C-alpha cells in the first residue's frame, strides 16, 4: 500500500510575471499526514482497471483523471508495458487545495521510476500540473514555479483542516486574481527557530483567498472562527481552496478545537493533521 500524502500551502504569493502563460508564484509548501491509499497490482488483461473508493470518490472523473494520465505517460515512454489494477482510497477532499490528484500521480511516478529521469519528470509536470514537483520533498520553499529549495530545518506543525463541501476550480480561481504580490525578500531557509518561522508565515498571505471568499463568503466566517480557537497561530485557505486550515501550537489544542468546530459545522469534513 502506498501512502499518497497531501500538501498545505502555508503561504502563497501570486506574482504578476508569468512563466509559460502561468502566473509565477512563491509558496511555503509542507506535506501532511492526510493521505490517499493506493494499491497497484499487475494484471493479465489488455486494459488498466482503475477503482476509486472512499468518501470523495464521487467527485472523480472516471474517464479522465491523474491516475489514468500517469499510466498513459509511463506506457507511452515505455517505462511500463503491462497493465495494472490500481485501487485508490480517496481520503483527501477533491478540489480542495490539498493537491490530492497531483499527489496520486506523483506516487505512481515514484512507484515505477526508481532512478532519476528528468525527461519523464518534465513530461509529468507538463501534463499533470506545475505543482507536481512539490510532492517530492516534505518541506519546501517555492521561490518560483521552477525553483524549489528544501528546508534543512524540519518544523513539526499541527493543523486543523475544515472542508466545507465546496469545490474550487484552480483555473477559475486564478483567473479571478486582480491584485498581485511583489516577490518576497525573506529568506525562509535561514530562520533560526520555529517561533520565528511561524511569526513570519503568520504575516504572509494567500493571494487566492480573496477570490475564493468572493465566490464562497462562508470561507471568511470559517477562517475567522478557527482563528479565535485557543492555540491557533493563524488561519487561511490552502492553495485555491476550499479547505481552510489553522496552525496550532500543539496536537492537544488542535484536537480540542476540532471538537468545537464539529459542533458548529456539523455537516463539514474536519480533521487534525501534522507535518510528516
């Protein structure tokens, strides 16, 4: 069984300059222990069998998804020539900003390709999405779409996640951004302590949050409520939403806040997570 881990954008600046028609971004991206479960088994047939299970399977396009595309690329470049039964237990909310679909493709890439292969990697990045490379490091500072640096100092962070059953289209949300950030001059990789790191990230932002709130005003209320919880350093959305997260000072305080959130938002998916 493969654990396909999701990601949190602790901050996200959208820059006005573009790279290959995509807006350049700067982001602090950490993988968390919320994961889909993937099982891969070789079969004798002449067609892959892709099965999605779990709470969020109903949102998956069964004919066009990242798993089908990943296998297609691997077969096209003769990395594989057999067919496979792939079962994915979807525990990561879909269209949520947690990168579940891209994480699945990255997990399949790592399963079949054990040695570095820049050519195939670039094909995956082009076909799957610009966030593909984010799933190969646990804690990353993204200077731009093409430049990543791994954190040498690892931070143990605790999160409360709230998915308000709203699906956000990344393409649509980016198209609604009308205010762009300047490049950050902070060297996040040189920070001396977790306290300094959290203080700086708290003063950052996610430029996609404003258009998400314009589309779904309830997001602002969720963020405000989470920010008032004991032990919450700050709250915002991850990626292009709609998952809202709070960074907490301990697992115990995050769990306590989870109980209060579950009472207030009874129909929402809520979960405590941590960095891996």
